[in-house]
C-alpha cells in the first residue's frame, strides 16, 4: 500500500512537470508568434523560419543540447524543430 501510493505520487509529479513544460513552451511560442517568428525546422544547417545558415559554433551548441530542450535560431530566435 505504501509502495503503491509512492508510485502514484511519482506519476502525479511527472504529470505536473509535463504540464508545466508545455505551458512554458506554449508561452514561448505565443511570444514569438506575436513577433511574426515562431518556429522553424532545422534542415541542412538552415533555419526554416529565416532561411539563414546557422554558424558552426551555434550549430554545435544546438547539437549538444538535450532533445527535449528548446533550441532557438541565433538569427531570428525562432524555435528550432530538430
Ligand atoms: Zn532563423
């Protein structure tokens, strides 16, 4: 019984964590969308939003980021979809 409630608590915390991250991402997205730039697909070192080629240094930084982290374009600040 004690173990069971411990698992429930973990699941609950995880759900809250996900909800919080989604809210932050949504807020970031809306802030960027209001400026005309929201999200771009990173394709062949090129930002899908502004079509600028991302420099080697910035690209290396983006590549080093965890997949669930939010990468942004150094030129237009669009969220980069990797
Ligand atoms: Zn860009």
